[in-house]
C-alpha cells in the first residue's frame, strides 16, 4: 500500500512557478506612441485572479478596467498621457497556486518632448525616490515579507497552549 502511494506521488508532474517571458511595452523600453494596454506574457497558464497596477511619472494610477487573463497572458487597459517613466507592478497566481509578484517599467516619450525631470537620466539609469526606494518597491518588499511570514506560519507545528516545538513533535 505504501509503495502504491509512493508510485502515485512519483508519477505526479513536478510543477514549477510561472515566469514572466515578456511585457508589452517591454521592460526598460521607451515608446513614442502611448500604449492602450499593458500585456504580461508568462511561460505557463495563470489562474484568473490577477492584479496589475500601472503608475505614471507622478505616482498616479493609469490602469483602466479589470485585468483580463487568458491562459498565460494578463492584460489591462491604460490611459497613458504624460511623458515619463511608468511602473507596472503585478501579482498573478500560477496554476499550481503559487503567487508571482514583480514589476517592469517603460518610458513614454512622445516625439518632440523633452525628458521629464526625475524620470530617467541621460545614461538610462533610474533615479531613486526618497530614501532610494519607489512606492512600488516598498510595496513589493512588504508583500514579499508578508508572503515569507505566511509560509513560515504554515510550516511551523504548534503544541497545545501555543508553544512551538522546532522538532515538529507533540508535547513531552
């Protein structure tokens, strides 16, 4: 009976987490025509719950409507008007149930416009905001810490009365 269970476990497919293959507009790219949507393409199918937040050069949100997920592609409409750097922060869930959160950026530079202050230097490097982090960076760090903390809570075995036994055994 144990060997049959081991065979079933061994026969199940190993599931990997989805990875971002490409973003449209591309990560780090400069576009001269305002995009009407942002599209994220992953290497495997996603669950339908997905969040995409697109912020403009002044920190204003520019995504419009609900995120649409079709197989391995997540899309949201955007209203890009101001020249400058845009950040696309996303959180999707792969079909194996694991969340994937990250961000990409693109710059909108319509023909004939000067580069806005604080967006990108002439070398192409991003200028950090206050304390060296953007708001999206702080949100990403907080989300990562919360995810790791939640996973740690799920894996710790607790004893009656709330005490934690690091060996995973019952009370002595």
